[in-house]
C-alpha cells in the first residue's frame, strides 16, 4: 500500500534546537531525538553506512543518484514504510551546501498533492560545527517514470493521467515563483495507483534571479539553457514536460544528444532553425554563430 497518512500533528512540530544550547537535536520533523549513541543505530546497505534514529528500522535499499542514496524504512510509531535519502558529502563545497539547503527549504515549504512531501530531517552529528551528514525522510512512492518506461508501454489514458498530475504540480511550483530546472522521468515518482509526485528540488531556483546554464539533464534541457540565457523563465520546465510527454507516447527519448552541439542539432532538426529575432536574444556569440552558420532546417 502506498503511504498516504500523515504523521500526527503533535509529532510534526519543528525542533531546530533545544533550550539547552549544549544539546543538539537530530530531528526537524517528528518528535526530536537527542544525538546520543543510544538513540541511534547503524546499518550497512550496499557498502553505505546509515546512522539513523531507532524509530526507523527494517531498512531496504531503493536507489542511488548523483547526490545521494535512498532506502526504505519502517517508522516504528505507525509501521508505515517511508523513503530515507542520505546525501553524499552535502557540505563538501559551497555548491553542494546550497543544493542541500535549497532542497530542504523548498520541500519544507511546498505543500501539494503532486509534490513530494517531506516527513522528517535528521543528522547523527552531535553539533552544528561537526555537521557533515544529512538525511531526508519522505513519503514512499514505489517507482518513477524512468523505471516504468523500462518495463512497459503506457496506455493513452495512463499518459494523460500522469501528465495532468505533473502539470498540476508544476503549476503549483510555478505559482510560488520557483523554476524546478531538472524535470526528467526519474524525478517523477509514481505509485501503483498512478499517483504522481515531483521530486528533487536541488536545482530549483526563484524565477526572478540570474540563472546558470549547467542545469537539468541534457536530454530534457530547454534550448535557452544550453544557449546560456541568463534570465530564462518557467517555460524551461514546460519544455522538459514536453520531452517527457513525447517519451511516454513514443517509448524513446525525444532528443538523446551526445553533447550540447548534438543536442541542439537534434532539436533544430525536429523544430526548425530559429529565426533572427530568436538568435538576437542569445548572449553567447559562439552559440549565435553556430546557429547562423548551420544549414537551415524547416520544422518537421
């Protein structure tokens, strides 16, 4: 059964610190746990050491990404299974620290049926000065679009339902002034009821700040990101959803580029060469010259 029940409100009280400044608490979600050896236990899964509160047990490996590894666990107070994400070296650099903080802030702020719900955050480290490990606990969904596409083709009705929910969640995210910037099949969680939640806000940014070009998995990346527009908008997420929709319908990635140039070439072959007004908005002279010197391609 998918997890849909929320923990009791009294257990979800935020506890960022204690009255005693010499005591550091692990939890920001359910009831706080003082960081002492007797309140935590260690489990090794796939050569990764997990140090977690005693209220989480029966761990099973779930998956691994570029920034962390995920397992499932049973929450002792209600026996529901949850997902726990352990970040890889979350504070090894300014970029990693910002990514971790960004995801924490957004997941604790956003609240929508189609956005991943954070249940808990904890660390086994005993002080803020020694903080090197961060764990996020969230609702367990079971699978994602990437894994589903590997094993089955979806019906038109299933595709409509999935994309509707993605767009519904995306509308909510955009209404908060946030650009996700990394929408792809592996970041769209799905359970057996065909319910969808958008994951991974580590690259999300406010829409009114200057952007960087190196975001989003290349195959789902909007042209304006690759062309180094510094003030692109929420439409980059809509492009990504379009790429996901095309993949769901056709069963293959729409623009599986080997590099940035190949990616742009594939896009222009399908969508046509941009006009001069579009090229004038591109900040990169190298990108402008590449498009202008390339043979004209009409839209297919």
